[in-house]
C-alpha cells in the first residue's frame, strides 16, 4: 500500500537547511498495524504529512497503491484524503460549536452522501466507539478520552482503508490510553491498515510492527 524510497524533506530555517526526513525508506502492507516511534523533532509529523498526502517530499519516491504520488491530480489527492485515509490527531481537531454527532457527520457532508446514509454511518461509527449515548454533547462537555473517541469515529465514518494516527494517546491518562488502543486493536482485527505515530515506547510496542525515526532517518525495530 505504501512505499517510500529515499524520501527527503528539507526546510529552510534561518537561512539553514533542516532535513526533517533524510533518505527515508519504508513499506507498509495492507492490513498491517505499524507503530512509528520517535522523540519530538525526529521527523514523525513530517513523515505522517507526506504519507497522508498533506505535504510533498523534497526528493525521493512515494508510491501509494503502486502509483507515484506526483502522478495523482489535486482532485485525486483530495479524494484520497477524504475517502481513503482516516486522520486522528493528538489535539482531536473537533469543531467546538458542533455536537459529537455533527462532528462525525461532517466528512460525509463533504462527500455529498444522502442524509439517510449519513445518519446510518454516524450511528454505526459512534456505537463502535461507545459514544452514541453522548451524540448530542459538544466537545466542551466531553472528557479528553471521549473527544478522542469522537475523533476516531469521525475518521472511521468514511470507511477508510488506512488510519493515520499522530500521538492519539498523547493527551490522555494511562487508563484512557488503554481504552483508545483497544479501539485500534479492534479496527486492526477487522482488516484496517493502521499507522500510529508516537513518542511512547509502550504504545508503539502494541503494534504488530515497529519503525523508529531518529533525526529524519527511518529504521526497522527488530524484535528478538
């Protein structure tokens, strides 16, 4: 599904070149649960942005489903971001004025799905994360863990082939983190491809495969 070959991403900061990614090589097969671990500033978020088609590499090759990413048109990339990839962020990125139900429904409105189908999908997604009973609550009325569940429901409501999660447990206590990880394990058991980016070794260890990123360089973590 995902192949990166010698991918580099360079930024100009204060007149100096900063190599956020330095000849990164990585492959992820359909149905894998991969944990990418690295400390702050290691290049984790840059890697996610490129894999998620939110940014382009400075050099190198990114193949998505066997096709170089530069061969996709802007409209095709927008469709991939909206339908193929489910994004989950540390900060939840919920709209404060909308209820949980309305936040989850939003990407389906962008897809112009009929109202009845939207309602069915939203109910299913919120049930899967155990929050249907709180569908009328706004983010300020929900705990951090509940907000992350809403964010996961919003990601899965489009039925994506790939989930990209950037520090999804970063703002949560250990018990709530465990509950969120249980949801990811459930999604993986149902065949979803999951790429989870984290600085937490215990969280990364729950993935079936681990990749380390350090100073923009990517390497496989070999288990005994």
